[in-house]
C-alpha cells in the first residue's frame, strides 16, 4: 500500500491544468478518469476536534471525496454579522469551514460543497436565518429582490472563502451545488401551479461566477420525478434517491446526453421524528442498491456517511401540506444509520462500503489505516444538588410589554432580529379565573405549550403563563411552507374574551445568559416545590474526558446544557432516550450539567457507554 501514490499525487503530480470535467460520459479530474466515491459529513454537526478522525475513517473506507452543506443561519446569525469560526457565537467552534476543508485535503480527500442558500439537511429552517421572516412580503427561494439582496450579501462573503479552496487553485473543492433539491418545490396541483423560478437559479449561478467560482456547478433532484425543472442547461444535473438507481440514472441520461451519471444523495439511512418508531435500516438492502450504483457505473455520494448531532435547538422538522397538525419535529441525534455512527464508531454499512469500493474502483491509491473506534465511558451518576424554580428563571429574563401577542421572530431583541431558538413565555397578570373558565388559543400552538397558573387556590388576580417551545422550523417542502413563525400570535381567549396587554419573555438559553445564573437553591427531592418546571444542576468531576451518553429515561421533557453549551433535547415519548456527550465538550475538573425540565425532574443524572435503546412502552407509561 505504501508504494501507491496518494489521491492528490495521482491527480496533481504533473501540475494542475483543469478541474472536474463532465464533457464526456464519465468524470475526468485534471485529465485523468475518476469515479467519485463520496460521503456526506456536516462540519457543524461534529466537534472540530473530531473532524480529522472522521475524515480519516472516510478515506480508510476508500472514499475519495467528502460532501458538506453550509448553514446560512449559523454563519450569518444577524444581517451583516458573520461567524466562520471566529465570530463569537455559541456555535463558533463548529463553524471554521476553511479549516474543515483544509483538513479534508490533508486527509487526502476531495470536497463537494453545497452552499445553499437553502440546504434542507433536516436542519433548523433548512439553514435559512429566521430573521428573514421579519421581511414582510419576502418570497423565499425565488428571485424576489428582498430575498436575493440578503443572499447576495451573504454569498459575497462565503464564496470568497470557498473560491480560494477550489481544486484548480490548489485546494480540495471540485464541485459546488446551486440551491438544493429545487425541483421538489414544483407543485402542479396548486392553483395556480407552482413552478421553480429559473431566474433565481440563474442569479445564484451568476453570483458564483462573479465570485470566481470556476469548478463544476451542479443541481440535485429526482430526475425521474422532477426532470430539469429545478435546474438549467448550463448546470450539471445529478440524482437523489434511496431505491431504483437504474430508473433515476436512465432519466438523467435523457435529460443530459453524454454526461457522467452521479447520485449526489444515495440515502444510506434516514432520520427520525419525535414520537415515531426509531428508524431501522437493512444492511443487505443498502448493499444491494450501493452495488447497483457502482455497477451501473455511476459516481455516488452517500448521504450520510457520518451524520453527527443537531446540537441544541438546531434540529429541523417536516410540515406536510395537509395541515399544520401534521407537523413532525426531528430528534437531536442525526445518526441516520450511516456507515459511521453519531459518535464516530463503525457499523456494518462501513465495511460494506469499504468492500464494494475496493471491488469496483480500478484506480488504486494509498489508503490510511482505519483509526480505532472511539472509547466511551459510563461515568458515575451525578446527583442533582441545585435548582432554580420556574419563577426565578422568568425573573432573570428581559420583559417585552406589548398590547398584542408577538411571535418569536418579531420580538425587538438581538439587534431587532428577533428570537431564533428556545422558548417564549406569554404572561397575563390580574385576571379572574373560575373553575369553569375556558382558555382558548386561536389557530395553532407553534409548537408546544405549557400553561401555568400562579396559585391553584387563588381565582382572582391570578397570573397565567403560556410557555411555548419552538421544536424546530420546517426544513423541506413547497415554497409556501417556509412561512413559519414560532410562539403565539393569532389570539388567546378566556371565556371567549380576547386577552390583550401581554408581558413576553424570551427564553433563549444563550451561553452569556446561562453563565450568569446565580442564587441557586438547594435541591430537595422531598420538597414538592422542587419537583416542578425548573433548571436542575449537577456537577461532574473528571480527571480524564471521554465520550459518553446522558441517559434521560428517568426525566420527562426539556433540554440539557453542558458547560454552558446547549447539548440537545430529550422527551420521554422517544424514540431518542439519550444524548451523545462528546469528550471535547467536557473538561478536566468541574463540569456543570444543567437540565431544563418542563415537568417533574429526576434526582440524578445517569450515564451510558452506548445510546440507550427506545422502549416503546414508555410513551404509554
């Protein structure tokens, strides 16, 4: 193996004269034939300290490229304010895309980049910034001037970074996607029918060209279902699917003759929604389809090869067109049943990929030894010793006084960009409640609500709180499904009398807020007052840090904060029952773990070496 050239030595040892070519029925890179064996990994879902490990595992399987999306909502948290790894946001450590791509090249991998602006990815709002929702009349993912003015500003920053990392400039990037699955926005049943905006696609293409992007530009859709409606004749088309590769590739051939065949997304597994049975993949089905792709022959990107985690509040959701009542939020884990697990371990699919690439790839280059599987540990249980009751939490929040209800996005906070994530509390004081009083919420709750009354015995001068959780904005679907405000805004009624004059509290759980929490109260599990909604804290003392899982089966619903970083959500209805806690989020010495529990807490935190399996009967318990 050592006598073989590296991938970059094979393709660039005589200098670089051209990038990836699609001007024949097969790919060429720098004049030499290449079949792309790629895998998806999202840098923003994996701790930076693990990027090299995961990339090396990809290369060790025989892959020659890594594919990643780019999340606009994380890189431009406020208009004109950017974080590409040094911007000071709570996600800063996950956002150095330049470092990620250079690390991929160091690990002998090429790169395929999908910069959006929309990415889907089962990610919050499909990667779009929620502050776009403050633009009245904006038309997402179209040539609308309001939308494109923001896209242009962002792309003019992002693309300058990517342009310097192109293959023909000595970097790893061989191709970039224009938009994402745009053909799927077509709706022939709508009145009038919805047709993807080709002017918009051309505007994105021109933005790339003017920012010195010279590598292959492509689109991806189901060619069998959507044809070329989401693409342009000037763009290379690829396919997304999980079955029937021959059908999709034959459809591609009819759309673009004498071009290479490629699947940008062959779905290696699938994602999970809260309350659903966990996804169970079939290795033999995976093997069958993957081998048929290679045998066709076609290039392929495995979506996902390593899924990672949708940290904090960053999971997306699905919202079918039938009704908002069919809203389906995604869990925190993005394991995806991919060849590399959420925590970077190998599963059966990994070995299938390695075996089949070895069988079908005629070009042999040097591969590294596969790194060891990560070590994990079940730390001793941590006792909950401090808590902050619900009213103390509310007392530490800014207050917005407003006559009418406001959604999260319209709160005058964060430099007038609104609230992105977390919870929002609507409070009405000095109201009269009788045992027969009926509370009504007009329209829908976006997305779940807890109702609190200050004193169950007091019926006059009561205080009512409505705490609403944003469980994740929709990340896929028709263009009309991206207008999704969170919280309440359509009206709240007591006995058919609409309520006005609200106090509104944004509960965002930013690091800067969590770090300054004080006046914690001693936790006493025999005291009923400490067994309600609140923040519950325990301390984990370590001499050495290793990956672990927080077992949340004895808790109810809420989220976990580790050393001021929002780790993710838990909910007893499953399917997710534990939260992956990677070693880089821990430190030697004192580790503070805080649980926001919306109902009743447990008195300790438990750990596990492995993800905790879903017990379907818990949801009925």
